[in-house]
C-alpha cells in the first residue's frame, strides 16, 4: 500500500519542519546571528536551508507523489521496499550532512573568532570532502530510486 509509505514521508517531514523552525529561531538570537556572519560559520545557514528544503519541503512532496501517482494511474506502487530504502537513505543523508556541515561551520567560525585563520582550511577541509561525497550519493541514489519506482508504477501492466 502506497498509503503507508506516503505517511512515513509525511510524518518525517513534519518532524524536520519542527526541528528546522527551532533551528531557525536559534539563528535569530543576536549572538548566534553575529557568529553566523563570519564566512566559515555561514555554512550553518546553508545547512538550515537544506534541512528545511530537503527535510520539510521535499519529504512532504515525495510523500504526496507516492500517494497520488498510484491513485491517478489506478495501480499499486511498483515497490514499497524500494520506497522504504529511498526513505531511510534520504533521511539519514539529510541528518548526517546537516550535522557534518554544522560541526564544520561551528569549528571554522570559532577559529575565525579567535583569529586563527591559517587553521580554518585544515579543520574544515576533511568535512567538506565528506560532504562532497555524501551530496553526490544523495543527489544520485535516493533520487534515482524515487524516479525508477514512480516510472515503473506508471508503466506497469
Ligand atoms: C520558524 C521558522 C524559521 C526561522 C525562525 C528561520 C530563520 C532563519 C534565519 C535566522 C536565517 C538566516 C538569515 C541570515 O542570516 O541571512 C534563515 C535562512 C534560511 N532559511 Fe530559515 N527559518 C525558519 C524556517 C525555514 C523554512 C521552513 C525554510 C524552508 C522551507 C527556510 C529556509 C531558509 C533558507 C533557504 C535560508 C537561507 C537564506 C540565505 O541563504 O540567504 N527556513 N532562516
């Protein structure tokens, strides 16, 4: 049943929304906001955007699509198992990348505040490489699973 899968995505999106709003509220505190103005800490704002746009907006949209497409074409979802793999992969990657980026931004921002500029690149570099690899996986694997599952649902006999 695509309903169960849709509900997984929709429920998770609401959790991401709640956490994202608390995160955003914390960023409005004057001391936090001025910390975020330093170039290395700016990545934390990007992580907040990703958290909300991938976690809240995309998960909700995906949940709706997993429900609507089978309803429109009058067929069962091609594979609930693939959709579950898609869900866990996507959710874990959002959490891991957001955490890595935030830790990198925090450490870089602290070094910037302490005027230890020469150490920033060496500290943030490994995080940025990990982020790069994870973003490539995130952009390719869960998105392909989603597209494949929807396509097969539409074209199945
Ligand atoms: C109560 C909820 C929220 C609060 C209080 C909040 C607060 C903030 C703050 C303080 C910034 C940093 C602004 C800056 O320093 O330039 C920011 C950036 C951002 N937020 Fe939120 N946010 C919230 C929810 C959301 C949601 C739901 C989304 C998306 C669906 C979102 C998307 C973004 C984006 C894309 C940026 C980056 C803007 C930029 O790079 O200039 N936020 N938010």
